[in-house]
C-alpha cells in the first residue's frame, strides 16, 4: 500500500506527473488545465505534526477545490520534507474520500501517517522541518490542477519536561531546590535526549489559584537538565514551562506541590 509513510532513507524524491486527459499521474512542477481551482488545504487542523519515538502519528488532510463541472477526485496527496522524507496517499487506493459541498465544490480528505520506527528505517533529525503538501485534483470535464506546495506544515520532535521541588514539606523562608529535565525525540536512535541550552521558565501557582506566574527563566545544561533555587513562601505548585522552537513543540511540566509550613 502506498499509504505507508516513507520517512526513510529511500534516496529519491517524489516526482508526480499529471495529464489533462486522465489526471492520474503527476509532474514535478505546478501545472493544470481549465478553470479548476484549489480553494483551501488544511493539514492536521493547522497544527504541527508532532512525532515521538514509538507511536505512529496520523494527520488528517483536507483539500477543497472547485470547477464549473464539479470535482471528480483528488488523485493523490503527498507530503515532502527535506530529502528523502515523504508521505503520500492515493485516491485509487481508497485512501482519499471526496464529499460534494455544492455542484461545483468538493472537499477531499485523507490521512497521512508518520511512523518513527518504519521497517525501512527512520531518517535523521533533519525531518523536523517545514514540509510541502502537494496534490493533484481533477474535474468532471477533465480540467486538472497540480500544486507542488499547495500549503506547508511543520513536523516536530515530541518534547518532554519534568519538575521536582524539594524538600517537601519545607519551612517558610527556607530554600527550595527545583530540578527537572527537558528532552525531545531523537530519530537517530529512537530515544529521548536532553535538549541543551534552551530557555525554560520556572513558574509558580499558589494553592487555590488556577494561574501560573513566572518566577525566573533559566537554561538547560549540556544534558538538558534544569536546576535552580527559590525561597519558600506559601503552599503551591512549581512547574517548568518551555515555549518551544521551530523543531520542537511547547511543553509544560505537571506541577509539583510544595507544602510550606
């Protein structure tokens, strides 16, 4: 099945060709014939596709197109990142479904899958980047349109963040040490490694409140670890908060409660 995500060392890029007659093959450059238009393309609800080290991640794609004769099919949907990363699905395989919104407009949807442990091997961390979403759509009157980058989306490395505040309990005015670690998926070995030299906020939420406020900002060390101290003042929760980067999503640690006596 062509639905398998080929985030692997395949050594070739996707080159898909289109013809005005059949609209079943693809071409490497944008093209088309007639007055058909692609109106809207959405990948994963507009959010980055975040991939960890073990689980297969699914991303829904929708392509809305219009033509005066009506839309026949979206032949394929293909996502490509830095070579040789790509994922694709095909209408002929039953992986793309088109639903008419009107006599001229249809929305075709399918699901791309991203497997960090594909049998052919996962590509390196360079796959965390901005990807292009290509598609080929044909109309009932054989008009067709191909776009190599109908839209773009991000693929990111899943992140984790921990926190531990101690001692617990602690007397008011004493020192609390807050440790933690920021790590993210590494696709070279499918393990989590510390994310180094990253700014992370230490935040505090007073008992009974629902709002965290930032106490200070520190940076992760050479192994992704975090360590700082604060003065105990009142009962509440400490957490670390990471704003994210282009390749790694934002993440908050689960708050750690400290009883101040």
